C-alpha cells in the first residue's frame, strides 16, 4: 500500500529559494540509491522477525522509506531503515534543511526564530504539567535542539540540561546558558538526575527502543517523563511518515513498549501527549495490543469515512496531589477494608446507575429486590432510593469531586457504604457512625499510595478495577462480594437528547457535555453519546469477559435503553462457557 505525496510550498517571499528543500530531498534519494546511506533490515521490538504489513513505501516528501506494521504487536517501524552512521550524517547535513525548510522557508536558518518556537513548546509543557501540580526543580530535555523548551523552566529557577546530537543546536543552547551534551550516556556517567525528563518528538527517531531503559537512570525517585510523539490516529497519516521516523505509534503500542521497560502512564492520549513514572520490576510482563489494532490502523491509513471505534482513553479529573492528600487524611481513620467482605454473599444483585432510562424501571427494581436480590446503588442514587421507598444494601462512592457529598443527605441505617479511599474526606465525615468499608481504586494503587496504606497499618488492601466510573466499580465490587447474577439498571452510556442526561432525583450534576453521534455497526442506528460513555461501554465488555474467565459471574442482564445492549450482538444470549446475558 504505497503512499502518494504532493509537494506544495507556499511562496514565503524574500530571497529564499523555495526549491532548496527539494534539492536536499533529491540528495537524500541519491545517497540511498548509491549506497552512501546504506540500509539494514529490522525486526520488531516484540521480537517478531517477519517483514510486517507494508503501510507505505515512501515518506511524505517522496524519499524511499518503507513503513511496516508488526503482525504480532501492531507497532509500526521502518523496515529496512538507514544505519545509525547514515542517520548521524543525515541529521548533520540534510535533516534540518528539509524539515525546517519546508514549513519555515527563509526562517529555517534563523536560530532565534526557531528557538522561539521551542520556547512556546516549553510553555505548553509547563501549562500541561500544572494540571498535575508538577513544578519540577530540575529538567533534562533529550533532543533539546537549541534549548528553547528548557528556557521557561530555567527562568523559574530550575536547573536544566540538554541532550542534542546537532553541534549547531548545542552551540546555540550553550549561548542561552544551557549545559548540553551529545548523548544521554554522558549525563548518566556524570550522575545527573532530574524531576522531569522531556522527550518531545524524539522517541520516533530512536534506532533501538531499548534505549528507553537508560532514561530512568536520569530520573529522581519520584521523577516524571513528559513524552510527546505524533499519534498516528490524531491526524492524516502521511503527515507522519518521514524518513527520519524509525517508529510510529498509537497509544496502545507506545504503552506496550513503555510497560516492557518498567514505565507506567499517569496520562496518555492518542495524540500522543503522555506522562510516565518508572516502576521497574514491579510490573508484570505486558501483553501486546490486541490484533484489532491492525484494523483501526488500516482504516485510518485509508482515511475511510466510517471507521471502527478503537478503545477510548479516559482521563482522571483529579490530580495525583489531590488524590494523595485525600488518601492521607482518610486512612488515618483506620476504617476496615473491603477485603473483610470478600466472598461473603451469593446469588443475585441489582446495580443501579444514574442513566435516565432507570426512571421507567423503578417497579422492576422493586420486584427483583422483593424476590431476594440485594441492591447496590451509586452514591448519586442514594437520595433517589429514599424518594422511591428503596433501602440499598450497599452504596458505592468513587468520585473525588466536591459535589459527591450531595449523595449522602438521605443516609439509612443497615446500609453498607463502600467508599474509595481517595474520596473527599467530607464524605467520610458525613458517614461517621455508619457502616463503612474502604477500597483502593487503580488510581490509588501506585507506589506513593501504597506507602500511605502501609504507614497506616493496612497489611492487605482490596484494589478494585473501577473502569473509571462508579457504575463499573459497583459491578466489580458486587462480584468481589460474591454475587454471581447481575441485574444492571441506569447504565445507559448514551442520552436521548441534550437535556435528559440524568435519572430524576439524582444528586450532583457532573457529566461530560461534549456529545457526538455514533453509528451502530450492522444496524445503521445512530445514538447520541460522548467519549467517556463510549469508554465506559467498552470497559464493561472487558470487565465482564475478565470476570467470566475467572469464574466470577454466571449472568448479567441490562435493563432499559443502553448503548451496551446495542453494541452487544443480538439479544445477548448464549455467551460461551455457560454464561448467560440478555437485555430486558
């Protein structure tokens, strides 16, 4: 599947010869043809030695550059690629002439102009880090070029270092007062470490992704890596393919690579803007992304008008600083962990979320409860229960938002409250004297959180996969408690219109307002939903499939109009290995 390219250059005026970048393109093509720039075959990071599926034979400027996709892990790589020696020569001679020349024209030789672009990137990085309450006092930029991205940090008193192959870049950065070295091994040998390592537009240039194993040596114990690389799904694909890029990523393939070397994403989207911590050998051996990613990549490559929805990534609304502060205060109460309740129940459970379809299902909920099913509701449905004469057996709270306390205005004796330990302490204040067990969501399971649990005398902690939403957390907690037949209400993952987004009487008003239309494959039906709801629906299937494999569930029934029903084939019956699921 070869690409076609169009070389268009705006007239930037002045004396700059707009054909200059094309002359350097022609020079690279000639050097590849006559062997001045030799190439070598590559094998995938995952160890697969097969050639891979060919995605493109030339880069966006017409330079021969074959990009392939691994059949095993879906990582995209150059195969063959130029040798390391050839790339070093290319970066010193033609790279900037081409990749600065085309976008910047006459300004491509203006170091001050180009450094200002880097300064703006550094400001953007600082603004991004502020969302996580990160203000590093020491920063290393790998691939710093003229050092501009470091200057906003330096101006605020941070100690900074740059790593850059290009002599011209190093010399200009040095003029700005930035200490630079040619490669990261020099910093490692000097024992330099930092709170933040910036890797902006660099990992896609690596000869060997195992070089990332060195980077953690530059991190302070609680240091972060900010990593940006052009996400393949975030823009037209042939904007990405260039002969300088030896790898191309989607979020899942980058995560697979990073996990293999002990890194965990604290934030990762498909653009790819990401933030990483290093946890080393504590990680289990990660599995490659599922084969479905091949379809997502091919459909995007072909720019199909309608494409299969890949896994949707969600982001925690709360910073690590907030979560840890809540956790520290809450654990001092020494409340019992959910572990004490594990496997103590059986039979059927009704789980109630806050989707508007539950408004027409009150009688059905009451019938199931009258027949002996236990009732689990999310915290925002606690007042709803009182309104409809229902007494929940369990109320689950996960969200660390201030308005979650609104769900605890109609407390009932005899109800067990299962509360995420990272919740606002005001919730636990309201529950003093009531039955409470706490648990750790995945966001509260990292090293800093583990230290707090241990410091407060917890030898065993139940870590619950909540799927980023309290409804999925309620399902998983129900299965942990021992219930095997799940009746699910109010998990709509869609809305009938822009105003009817909640069940009547639900506490709080926290819901995403960026709606979109999604077509259901096979039926042509279009539903109104949002990215978070799509993520929740996808995670539901992963969670139920995992529970089925581990023998934790016998059946699940979804009530009301739900995107889950529409995504699940047919009427949800005859799921293999004996599990039954159906719509009601």
